[in-house]
C-alpha cells in the first residue's frame, strides 16, 4: 500500500485548500479587504489598484494552493486501477477534469497579476494618454480573466460530481468521509443547476448566482479538507493497492 505518498498528498491537498480559501478571503475587493461587487469590473480593478501588494501576495498564494490541490488529487488516480464504471474510468476522468479546472483557475490568477501590474503602471504613467491606455488594458485583462473563471465554473460541476460518484462507493459505512463524497455529488449538481439558471433564465442578475457559486465552492473546499485528512490518516479506501 502506498501509504507514505498518500499521506503526503493528503497533507498537500488539505494545506492547498486552506491556503487558497484563506488567500481568497483576503483578495482586495473580496469580503474582508475593500469589498466591492465583483460583477462591477471597474470597481474590482480599482480595489486591486488600491492594494497592489496584498493583491499580488494573495494571488500568488492562491496559485500555490491550486498546485497543491492538483498534487493531492494525483495520488488518488491509482484508485481507479482495475475498477469498472464510475469507480474506475469515471473517477479517473473526474480527477483529470478537476486538475484541468484548477489549472484554468491558476491561469486566471496569472491574468490577475497582469491586471495589478497594469494598474501599477497606470499610477506612474507620465501622461494622461498613457494612464488611460494602461487602465483600459487592465480592464480588458480583467474581463479576460473572468472568461477563464467562467470556464472553470463550467467544468467544476462535472468534475466534482464524478469524483464524488467514484469515491463514495468505496466506503461501506456512512462516516464523515463518505458524507464528504456525497457532498461532492450534491455540490456538483447544485453548481450545474445554478450555472444553467444564470445562463438561460436570469442572465441579468449575476450577483446572486456568484454568491451561490462561492458558497458551494466553500462547502466543497471543506469536503476536500476532509478527504485530505482521510488520506493523511491512511484510510484504506483512499490508499491505492500497489499489488
């Protein structure tokens, strides 16, 4: 049993979640530092411009957190070996989708770094034209970043449901870990409904749908921490058989 590598991956997963969630809470324009309506792109960019040091630091921490997420999930890939259906190929596809989605999220944070840099350039611009150029470029980059985040939001529900459907049957009794796996399924389904509703029924009210998505992501992060702790403790259901 590859207990050692699974323990390391579980620690990385739990730590990655804590870093990503904690840093996201401290994003300028977020719930703690100079909070603004994130659907108001100009206000969101302005919050980043007013707090460039915090913005750079928290963005980098989130990127590191995403990398740790991916490292943790790679250790679960071998669980699908020799399994059929959702516990086999379904689980592996869900893990691949999750890592791909986190990669998109990390790339979006690279865009955020560019936005912050452009606003810093705007602050020291020598002419009004140069300032307008950098501010316009920053707003354009921010809009492109939102496009990447929407891509993440599209993949997130499917990845989360597949991982939950692949892991839940491995647990015989109903405990906290199995509840977390069922949580993945429920969160993915609700996130998909929320996204579809926002796209097709009420596209003019993004604030409430963003709030729901963020709440679901927070609950999903708690489920990830539970799975990470289970991996760290060496739960047999989460440790691949090396034979």
